[in-house]
């Protein structure tokens, strides 16, 4: 699996187009009092509905942590560290009434991954690798800022098919990112297959016969159902993982002739200028998507997440000792924080470099600093870095100090008291 081939060829293209139309819509709203009022109303209603849904999940779902399904919690921590996430999202499991799904989102500035119970039960039915893929897929959405970007290009949802095309490209990207992270393409393909048939019989599915459906189940109605969906067809996602792992595998394509003919017949039956306009736009988008495969993917890349990151923080986060020393020599404020309250010492914890942590502590960093989520010692414990945690304690970090989440490093360790906490570190 080639790391450089993880991102979908079309993701940046569709994002750039969505951003362009979103900016136009934002501009139109700004110059119109009525437009501003409508935009604000829609945004507030959507924000409120989303907050209520996520509030229900956090209130009724089961949160995975070191005392609740600790084996899965450990896998989440490991996968997040492999993917170099600065902060590990909260993970909740909710009752799904037979549905198979998972999604990533944000709740008042905190990243969340929600697993449906049917998917989560894989961990209890010898499907650990498949569950790893599903978790890694959602972590990839967090890593690649897809939640932030979807909020930014929200107005593009008014353009038929465009936001769905961007979303499908993101799904292909996250599938490959997750497969690369777990280094198991077979498990990735099995995990996608179980979304189509369920967790009882997915192991019995003939993969090649399933992929043949890309060509055999190819008509205008199937195509329309896909272009109106935020997710690609499952056989196409399985095939994309197979190609990512082995470029020599047999490749199936939809029957474009049947699709075009069927679409023409649908237009003839339904009639009307509106439906004709939609069909023409869809045909143009389809042709453009074929052409966009060869387009350079470097149109646009922007991080819409954390703000106010200093040079000292950046150097600390990537383990650049020379950069840290230079920033300190330049007089940078060692106690400065970013928009989420993280200081340079917290960034050093993300890098996992004890030498940089020691250098910052020697330079006067606060061993009891906190960000919007936890203490610096609590973060070290959550990352499973006992050596780093021990360095912090030796420099005055308080294991009993609670973070904004109400949990201390002792709580994150699952220890009963400070004495047990220190024993586990040593």
C-alpha cells in the first residue's frame, strides 16, 4: 500500500469547487439583509438539532474509556497515536436497532466518534481487525478535518450532487487511510462487506462475485441513487481498497452506455424543464468527475482547526529540538496557548519526545498546565507514555489534579490512589 495514494484523486477538486460556490452564496447572503436572516436561521436550527442529537448520544450512549471496554479503549488510543492525532476523540457506543454504521462529529469543540452497537459487537465476535478498520476510518475523518470542512462548505449543499460528490471522495480517502493504518486490506474489505450484508454472514461472501455487481447492477436508477448519496456503492469501495493494495487486480466499471440510455428514458418519462436541467447538470458532473481523475490534487489545502499555534509549539509537536531551542532563544513565551488552550509542553506530549519535554520543563514550562480537555500529565497517560508521565511527575506534575473533563491522571490510569499510580509508572 502506497501512502502517497491514500487521498482520493477527486477530493481536493470537489472541495475547491464546493468552496467556490459556498463563497458566492456567503457573499450573496452578506449583501442581502433577508439573506443574512435566512442563513442565520438555517444555521441556528441545524446547530440546535445537531446539538440535541449529540447531547442525547452523550447522555444515553456508553462512553469507551479505561474502565469501560478497556480493550477497545486501548485500540482507539493506539490507532489515534498511529495516525498522529493531537487529541484522541471521545468514543461512544449507541444502540442501533440492527443498523450497521459509525460516524465522526464534533460536540462543542470536542471531536467524537460514534459506533453503532451492531458494529461494536464485532469486537465480541472475533472481528477485532474489522472493528479496527471502522474505528480508524472515523479517526481519519477527524485527522483530515472533514467535519470542519463540511461546515465551511455547507452552502454547497444547495448545489445538486456537488456536496455528495465531495463526501464520497472523502469516504474513499478515509477507507484507504484506515486500511493503511491497520495494514490489513483483507480486513478492510471484510469490514465494508459486512456493512452490506451484516456481521453474521459477511465472511461467506464471494468477493469477486460481489465486485461483478459494479458492472451487472449498472443502470440509471442505481447510478442516480449513488450520486444522491454521501457514500459510494459498497462494491466500489471494496474494489478501491483492493486496488490500493494490489494494482494488478481485475477492475470492474459501470456500464456507462446503459446509464446514459436509462437516464435519457427517465427524462422522457418524467419530462419537464426542471428534470431536464437536473439531468444535464448530473451528466456534466459525471463527465467532469471522469476528467478530474488526471487533475493535480494540490488545488487547495487548508487547516481550519486549531489557531494561534506558535513556532515553539510546532517544533515541539514534530520533535524538532533545534527548532525548540531556536524559539526559546528568540524569546517566545513558553506559556503561550493555542485556541484550545494547549501550550508548548502539551504539544511536546503529542510528539512523544522526552528530550523536548525535559528541555521545556528546564526552561520553565508548567508541569500542571491544562488545555480545554485535560492536564498535560493526563494527556501523557492517555497516550500510554509512562516514561513521559514519570518525567512530568518528577518535575512537579500533580497526578490528582483534575482536568476540564473532571478526570485526573490517576483516573485516566485507572488507579485507586497516587501511590498505585506511581507504582504503575515505575
